[in-house]
C-alpha cells in the first residue's frame, strides 16, 4: 500500500491555502473597487431586498436624503417615499420581472423637506438569473426643473413680445373704425333730432300753418340732412361697429385663453379652443407672409396642461411663419386637429423651404437655432418637445421635404399622462 509522505501533504495544503488566499485577495480587491465606485458616483444608489428592506446605501444617498447608512440599513425603503409613492410600488413587479423603469418621483429628506428626483429601478440577480433585490439610482432634478421652468417662461415672454405689436395692430384696426362709426352716428343722431324738432314744431296748433307750408318745411329739413344717405349708412355703420366689437372681443378672449395661468395639475381642456385662440393671437404675424387655413375638427376634452400646450402651438406657428418668410415668397400655413385612437393630433404645416437632413436631427437640441441673432434662443423646439413628451406622455415629430415645407405633429393622449412614465 502506497502512503503519502507527511511533507508532501503539508506542501499540498500550503499550496491550496495560498491559492485560496489569492482568490480571497482578488475578491477583496474587487469588493474594494466596487465600494470605491459606489462612493465616487454622484447618483444616490440604494439596493433593497425583495421584501423592500434597504440593503445598501452609498454616500451620495446619505447626502441626498440626509440619513446615514446606520439609520436606514435594514429598514423599509418607504422611509424615503412621500405619500406612499404608489407609482413605485406599481412598477416593482415589472422591475423584478426584468423590465427596468425610469420616472420622476417625489422623495422625502430626513429634515422633512421633499425633493423631486429622477429614479431608475432595475433588478439584482444571482448568477442563475434569480432576482434577489432591486437597485434604485436617484438624482435630484429640482434645480434642472427650475431651469427648465425659467427657460419656458423666457421663451413664452419672447414669443409674447414678438406678438405684442401685431396684437396692438389687430385691436387698433377695429377700434379705429368703431370710433369713426361712433362719431358718424353721433353726428347723424344730432341731425335726426333736428328734423324731429321740426316735426314737433309743425304739430304746434297755437301757430296755424297751412298744409303746403308744412310740407315745404319738412322737405327742407330732410334735404338739409341728406335723409336718404343717412337711411342707408346708419344701418351699415351699426353693423360695422358690432363687427368691430365682436373682433376685439374675439381677440381679448383669445388672449385670455392663451395667457390663462392654468393649473399645475392636468385637467380636461378644449384643445380646439386652445388652438383657435393661439391662431387668433398670431394672425397678424401670419397674415403678412402666408395664407392661413384651418381644419379644426371637434375634439373630446383632453386631460392636459393647456397653458403649456398653448406655448407649444405658438412656437410651432411662429416657426412656420418664419420658415415661409425666409423663402421671400408668400406661402400657406395649415393648422389641423384630429382624433387618432386614444390620442388627439394637432398638425401645423407650412410651405417654407423645408429642413435639410443635416439639420433635422438637431432641431430639438437645446440652444440649436438657424435663426439670426435676436430672433430666437434655440429653446423653442427643445421646450416644446419636453412639454409634449415628458409633460404629457405624447410625441412631437416632424416631416419635411426640402423645397416644399414641413409638418410638425403634436400627439397627446386624451386621458393625460399615465404614471409611472417609463422610458
């Protein structure tokens, strides 16, 4: 029987120990590297068990939420949620099933304040693919949201500034002929009263006048005021005055609809009325360069932030007018609305020069603009797409043929933005 020499057994054990130590060292180095990565990232990284208990909490999470790791490890992750955050719980089954999701949510800091975050959830798996937990990566987007709001307001003020002169002209024209007609009616009233006074004097029986004299005085009174002219022109002046008042009222209603502060939350709104109001306040700017065609079909109430969508329609209509003006020839702008399944679609088409292929991929980029200095900040289309996509769960697309024109299509869901909004 062959026996193993004790010395050989010891050497084998030493080699096995060294190999194990080398493996452990490699694992330790890898763990240190992972820990360093977690500590270095500026994203808050939180991992939880399938039961929702916090397992990992990196330094960025401690800074973002104001809790140390010792205060939260082993506790339910709901300690950082605001008002239960039902959208997060609704997303968990899909995440565990292998469908990562990103959405915006409101979380709570240790001091009781809230913060708006962008949150990405994905599952954590073993080597065999069995889910063991959920990884959450969060970042504070409150400041970027504030900047977006500022840019949005600046863009709106810029657009309103460009429209103000045109609106003044739109209101001034009907007001001017309303004033002219009012002065004409004032003079006509005075002349008719003078004739009435002649009639009344002829009814005075204390000073007998024969019939021929009465007729003569009546004819002279009517001739002095050109009665036939007044009989024809007074109704026309009244009609024009009423038309002018109606035109001013339409403009004022449109401005009221367009500039209404609206609601922070989404509420049902009449998008056909919103589009019509936007067209009204831009009509003067359009009329100088293009003929306007409206194809506005009836729409169901759409759950939305109508003030933000008004700004989108305004930007697209103004851009269409600018695109036609740059061609140096008169064109046409068509604004159409339609229902497409569970969405409404607003299309704004122009007969401008079209968008070249090398530019088309950049038009929605922030600060990109092809307009001359002072005619645009490059934020209009970027903000418009943000309002439609992020703000309403819809889409803003463009079709363009160089030399023929472009069509921008705004699609928004009738029932509003669903939550959570995955991307």
